[in-house]
């Protein structure tokens, strides 16, 4: 199962963490995992190109994107990515879970 945790502050996305594997098919043929990975890395690339206020952690089975200070460009990109994640999760709910962690303290 892929778990996507979204944390917000003042109604703005401040962190997105993506963990796990979909295990929807055998390694190398898992289109659910490929879709989530493509969205995640596309987000990282877009954020890296279009803003300098975003941090990343990329490890095996884990991607963390965090926005330490408000940035409207980052917010737009992250909201777009969240819609894409939701689209994949909608038809693959047994393999992808999106958790809105609510407001950060």
C-alpha cells in the first residue's frame, strides 16, 4: 500500500510524504506504483525548477516534500499534484491511501 500524508498550515500544503509500494502487480509491471512515482517525481522537478523555497527527502520507498515558508507557486504545484494523486487513488483505493493530516501545529 502507498500512503500519502498531506499536512497543512493556514490552509496551505506544507508537507507531502509518500511511503510504501502499491504491490498491485509484480515488480517492474506495477502501473499504480509507476503512476504515483511519476506524479511525485514530476512534482519534485517542477518545484525545483519553479521555486527555491521547497525541501526534499528522497529515499527507498519514501519521498518527502516540505515547504518551510509560504510560497504561492509551490501551493499551486502541490494542489495540482494532490488532485493527480486523488485521481489515481480513486480507481486504485486498495493500493493507494491519501491521509489529510489536517493542520500542523
